[in-house]
C-alpha cells in the first residue's frame, strides 16, 4: 500500500512528488509522457525559467527526484480508480493495479482544436492561446484571433496590446464589431479554410472564397476536457469555466472525494506553468499533513 499515487507526471505532479518525497512518504507517480505544453518550443513567464524548453524542465525535475528513495516514477496510464480514503485502487492500461492511501490527480487536460487545415500542426508555435506565455515574441507582428464565442471580443482587445490585430469571425455575424474598430481591431468575416507557412510558422491564412490574409500568429481559445477519466470514475465534482469543466477543489487542493486531491490544469483555469507548480506543491504538502495527522 503506497502512501500516495500521483496520476500525471508533468509540472503539477512532479512538484507534488517533490514535497511528498521530502516528507518521507512512499509515492508512485504515473505518467504517459504527454504534457500539455509539449507542442511549445519554449516556456515563458515562470520565474528563473523564462525561455526554457518544457521537456528539459521536466527532465531536470525527474532527475532531481532521484535522491528521494521513497518516490518512484512509472511510465503508465491510469484508466480507472475505485475505493475510498486509505484504500484506493488504481487500474493501469497494462493491467496492473496499484493500492494507495491518497490520490493526487494531475493528469491535465486536452485542448480541443478547431478542425481547420494546418492549424493543429502550428499549435504551440504560431497558433497560440495565451499572450503572456508567447505574445512577447510576436509583438508588433500581424496577429489574428479566431472567433469562438462572445468571449473572443475580449480576447481580441487583449491581443491588440501586442500588435495589429484582426478578429476572424469565421462566417459568424458578430455584434459589437464596431466597438472593436474603435480599438483599432479589424474584423474579417470570411471563413478560414486553411493555414499556411513552413516549419510550424504561419505566413498567411486562406479564406473562402479564394483569397488570403497575411498573418504571423493566430490566437485561439480552445475548449478543454480532462485527459483522464479517473476523476469521473471516482465521482469527483466538476466546475464550469469558459473553456470547459475542471475539477472543483478546496483551499487544500482536495476534491469533493475525501482523500483525492488534484492540481494542475485539470483543476485550474486559467492555467500556467507557475500555477501548476504552485498548486502541485500545495497538494503535496496538504497530502503529507493528512497522512501524518491521519485527517
């Protein structure tokens, strides 16, 4: 019986493991090696790590966990879980079953990208979501925002702080477009049918019918969904965000199910690396104390 099983070995999960390891607890971290920001060549905005390569940051974290003899990293996918506090069972895709007193869900979310030709290939490089993460590198370039709903009006006004911006309504008749014009934001109503450019870069978008618009970066606000169904198998409560549902947690990062904590993008909106690390560290510390005091 492990003290804690952490499902997800990215920024939140490894941070939780570090705190639990330092608390001398027996911990297993399950990871599939598919972090959400694997498509981004660099990570920005994280104190002392601005411009670092995400995969290198995670590799360094795994290396730094090696001295903690009670922490074990396992390549494996958790597909379901049952049980209750002090007696959880986690089923792996390979057929193994692990037992743990506590669970930390840190498996992240999946971005649901619009089905436009050439968009997925540029996700994280020139098709972006957060201007604070990647906008500085495209400052004063030709920027676009893909309409995804009323919140896109706010998105367009935000992005315009970084450079000349066009809102692509993708064939939708958007109200208040005149308001955008007063902020210097252009509006293009023609649908985008494809993105073009080499090596993950964006040079222009192809519009219907048969014309193009020059563009260096396109911002989108994708819907999200949990990467793992373990939380639903356990019956954890969710909360709604503008992008989709995430796990509801309290100030100790505990879900609605006693003994099950969560951290990272699966339990946060908006999401960022620094927040995932902070929430993961807090979850690890809170689980450690619940084990020590048996609360």
